[in-house]
């Protein structure tokens, strides 16, 4: 495992939802408070960004073309080439203090996204499933900040975290129906480790958690024990994604949003994207079938 190196410093405030797109050899990500989507191609170091009408908490590739995203105020189809954002539904139109945050597609082609109470005072966050026919279903809740969504390689276990309470939950997952049952505590991080933010699962079934406020990334075994950690040169780590032609590179997004002006001067790499060689391979990111 190599030390993390910064590879993209593009003025991103809070990078999230990195997704590797094999056919483009590119990494896509969102800057939530910056209201923009970004693409970076490692081979050429080409960087491009697209402004969004509001914050994009997460997104996924579609099987046809374009993206599906969870913006502040609901699910939408995003066409970067045409520059269009077409809203589908807002399941929390009655909750003005909530916004969408972390999410991704499952291997059966559904898109999942969770919400958060932005003042971070009420456990009002929910997890929603958007099916290919665009039916939206509330699946579970009782969190302050929905985060850390990922599935085991066999799609039998779903992981989901509440960052604010430093807890990661596991569920039994039915790949055919998309139903979840048996919610249980998978791991609770210590104050030193930080808060479990975005996550992914590697080809060996280990859960990788980006630790906000913790200056590290944790690799966690299926039994909930910490297998290893990657120490980072900045404090607020937001999400990770496997990429590269062989999915053997680990891209790590970070944030400078919560830093003071002095802290930003002291940590000029905060907000950058980093890369390391983790010594294991990841899995291809699924696509939304809608």
C-alpha cells in the first residue's frame, strides 16, 4: 500500500461520490456545496466541470446514457451533453430542512439515496429506493446524516451509515426484490477514527469507510473488525472509489467545507482528490436501469 498522493486540486469544496467510468478512463465526482459535477482523466490530466441548479448529493451512471442523481430536492435525470436536469420526484417536499446526500446504484439496476437533516439536530434522514420504472419507495430511516451505502460482492448484505452518530449498519438484502431486513450495528467508530462518511466494498468483500474528522480511511472486515487504515494528510475524508484500468487504484475525495480560513491555509490540499495503491481490487460500479 502506497502513501496517498494528491492528483486533482480543482477548488472543490466538498468532493463526494467518486465513480470510475471505464470506457472514458475517467473519474466523475460531485462537489456538493459547489453545485457542480466534475470529470478528471488521469492519463491526460484533463479536468472538466458542469454547474448544477442545486446541490447534487450523489449520482449514478445510467445503462443507456447520462446520469441519475439525487439533488437537494429530489431525484433527477442528468444529461451533461445536453446540459439538462429533469426532476423525477421529491419524496421529502414536506421536509425543507432535509436534503439528499449519499447514494449509489445496486447491481440489479436500482438507484438508492439517503437524506440528511441539514441542521443535524433531528434523526429525520431516510433511505429511498428508485426502481427502474421510477417508483420511489422509502426503505428505512432514523438517521441524522445518511451515508456509507454499499453492498457485499454477492449482494446479500447492504451497508449504510449515520455519520453523525459514527455508526455503520448492516442489513440482509434480497437482490431480487430489493427488500432489506434485519438492521443491525456493523461497527461504531471511535472519536479518533472519525465519522463514517462515504464507502465502498472491494472484491474480497471488505468495507472501506472514509472517515470524516478522522484523517483516515478504514478497511473493515465482514465481521466488523478493522483490518487496516490509510492515514491521510487532511482531516475531512468524504468517500472512496476503486478505479484505473484494473480497478486497483483507490481514489479518495476530501473536503475543506468545515475548515476555518486559517485551517485552510494550514491544509492547502483539503478538498483535493487523492490516489493510493491499496493492494486489492475493487468492483465495477453498477448502473441504473431506468
